[in-house]
């Protein structure tokens, strides 16, 4: 195991190998960047695809003598989202790339803005990305080497493209690409649509905010295909073709509480006067529906052919399956250049906010200390090595950097979890009254000596409200980050299990397995989890959460309903974190049946759920005994 590095030392070590221009930018807007750094821009250029569809591209050439290495962003969004300094921390990289002689290309996915064809979520990510790189590599201003870069949807575009392994695709940087993953190991989220078989409602509001016109929605404005280049550029700058529906994170005056509570869940956007979108179809599927194969999601069986820097954050939407996919990709490459060239970092922030860390970094309400890391220098080092052939330290560094919360330091290693990690079981026990913060639920290192069960009433019309976690795009809902859960824990429908006060630090980093033995008087219901770090003052900070729809306890390819009075084992897909529970703290596990609107409510009827509007109340129990070993398995670092 390699020695851990302080955040500042790690950043300095990266930056020492790089030009000073990689370490900061001072530009306030894109117009200023263009004036100083862009020699030529070519807007709304048509890029031909193999089926005759033309995609729209905006091209920015740097000052200096070409041809240039090129960095490509493929996205469903307006270029403004990526070319406005400060909108997202990663946007500041654009100026650095131009300063260092890289050309930039932003290309819209088919069916978005000026790109032709019909939009369908990630359906052509591999083929269209391959054809775009092929076109770029043959342009006179290109040196034949193309890198890809971006967060969220622009990262998801890169996953299937990576498996296509175009010879000119020299390197990739994919940040927060959870929605590009189908099934990997124990995870079957199908593009973040599900977790544990429950619907993740963030996807509904994502569609609502962006109003994705396309194959299944309202027709979008389009222009004649025979426009001249001059007309395309002139009209493209005059007519933005951007729906006037506000931002999906903070639409002024929009009642998100009413929106998410609307039933049936399939019709959320219809009830909000939105068009039909992919959400209407996706929410009606099951996690094992064969139709998911029509979308270019990364799955077990894929081979990765391009060197990739993978970037995640602890409070993102799907960090556990992301890390699982990274570990899978390391062992499943299809080219020599990709072998040994998969690297990963994990910061402590939220979706696409790597680079927002400060000397005192707040993630929600929790201060995780000085988490600063020179991401920009790391990105430039990666591209310089693969696109320019500069023999820097890109491949000499450890394969993994991650931030250990609680200890508040960066750790470097060649694996995640660390080699030598030991798995320690803690067992749920009580006298049968684990309800609320003031109950008698405990987490013990010893197996339970007597049988007991903790019971609560779950009413879908009075769900436990989401308060922190890993999400995005949910408007005014506090669905992102770490917050004190103790007020929520006053509810009688939350079971609370506490460890004894720790007499020494407990360093946890890796995948966290949970088994619960449960029963219910409903045919189907949900069980939810939260892993929590409770400090000496009783402040309870959430680390990760999870859910499992009981009908999927035997696998996502079958639905098996419950019988009243019978006890069933639920094995959850692993949660994940890197957190040091300090001496004087406690480990806490919450169990309930809702975390809404982070996840849709199980209406407890045993029906389809997605098309239902009436709910039933369920009486749910968690059992623990020598026979029913409800437990949490913690990965304890060496």
C-alpha cells in the first residue's frame, strides 16, 4: 500500500510536472477567452454520420501553428453550459486547453438543437461518437489525435464510445457518468433509472427541466437541411432553439413538492404540462426489461479500448456502480494502449462539482476539511501524455486517488478498496423498540443472543422526506450532500441502530454490504437504508443510502411477492464510502421504507406501481436473532 498524501502535497506533485498555465485561469466570460485565445471559430458545422444524419458542431482553434490535438465534448446541451467560466468548475479547463494548443469541438447529440435526426437517450453514443472522431481526425486543423472530456451526460457519451476504440481516440476523461451504466455486478440501475428496483425520480425532473423533444415527444423546431454554411452559422446564433422552461435545478415558482407527489409516477411530466419523454417509457419498464439493450449503456461483457481517467464524487448519483465499472474496466480492455491506463479519483463533493473544494469544504452541511486537488493540472497532464506525446508522470502515479472523509485527507493507492482491507460485521439488535432516535436499536460486533423484531408503519402518503444524499436535478429538494439527520429520526417509521461510542478511529473505505431479515403484511414494499456518522455532539451526517424493492429480493429478472408473517432475507446492492469514524463518534444505520422523492414510493399494493394512484399502508418489521442475522459488513482499511 502506498503512503497517503495530504491534499496540498498531492496537488503540488501533479502541478509540478505541468505548465503554470494549467494551475489557474482568470477569465470571466467566454468572449474574453475567445478574444485572447481563439484564432478561428467555426460554428454550426455539419458532421456527417454513417446513416446520412448530420450533427452540429462548434469548433474553436487556438492561436499558434496547427494542426492541433483536439478535445471533443459530445452532449445534449447547449454549448453555453460548457463554455461559460464558473458555471461548473470543470469549465475553466477550456481556457487552459486553448492556452496549451488544443482545439475544442462541441457536438450536439442527434435530435438536439441544430443536430439532425431524432433524439433517443444515448441510443447512438458509440456509433455517432465514433463517426465524429473519424471526421475530426481527417480535418486539416487536426493532428489526428482526439481526446474526449466531460461530466454527466458528456461522460456517459464516452462509455460506449470507449468500447468502440477508434484509433484516433487517444484518451478520455469521464466524470460522473453514472447514467451510462446498465448492469454491472450486483448493480442493475439501467442508466440511473433504478436503484434496488425502485425508480429514481431525479430522472423525471431531468427530462422536465430540459424538455427533451424527440422520438417520443413533441416535434422540435427544425431548419432545412440544404442551408449554406453561412446560413447555418447566422441562423444558429440568432435562434438558440432552447426550450423556455427554466432550469431543472431551480425553476422559479415551480412547485417541486407538488410535482413529485403527483400520481401515477409515470405521468409526472404530463401532470406538469410537459411533453411525452423517455421517462414515460422508462418508468414503465422493469430493471431486466430486454428493451434496455436498445440504449448504449455500458454492461458486463464490454471491453474498454481507450485510456481513461475516471472521476467520481462521494455524493454523486451512482458512485457505487461507477466504481464497480471502473474496477471491471481495468480487467477488461481490448487494446494494448488501454491496458494499465485506467485511472480513477474520487472527491468528496456532489455531481460534477469536482474542483469546487475549498480550504474548508462544505458538502451540504458537513465540513470535510481542506479537500483541494488540482484537477485541471491532472486533466492537462493526461491529455498532454496521450494527445501530444509528452512523457510526463501520467502513468507513473498510483492508479487511484480518493478523499477519506473524517480523516479529511487524500489517499493514493493502486486499488480501491485498498489491498489488505478487512470486512467487519456489525449486527442489528434491540429489545424490539428501535423506532426513532430515542429507541433501543444497537449495532454490535457480537452476534445477537436473543430474538427480537422492530416494527413500524409505512404510509406511502406520509413518506420520509429526502434530506441529503447523492443526486442531482431535483429542483428545490435537498437531495445532495450531507446533512444532520437527527430531526428526521424523530419519526416513528425510522428504525435507528447505533454502535457503541468508538474508543479509537474506525477507517472505512470500500463497498458496504447489508443483509436484512424482514417481514410485512403487504405483498410488496420497500426497505431503505442510510449509513451515518454521528459525532460527539450527536450530529448525524449521512454518508450513503440505499433501497430495495422486496419483490426483487431474488433478482431483478423475477418478481416474487411476500406472504404475511413470513420472514425474508434482503441482500442490498452494496453502498460505498470512504469515511473515518473518529474516536468518540458512533456508526449509525437507519432503516425505513421511504426516502422520497429521491426514490418513488412503493404503494404497497403489489401492482405495477408506476401506473397506480391509490396506496395501502404496510406494517413492516426487521428481525434479528442468531437465526436472522441482520447485519452490516464494513470494509475496514489497513
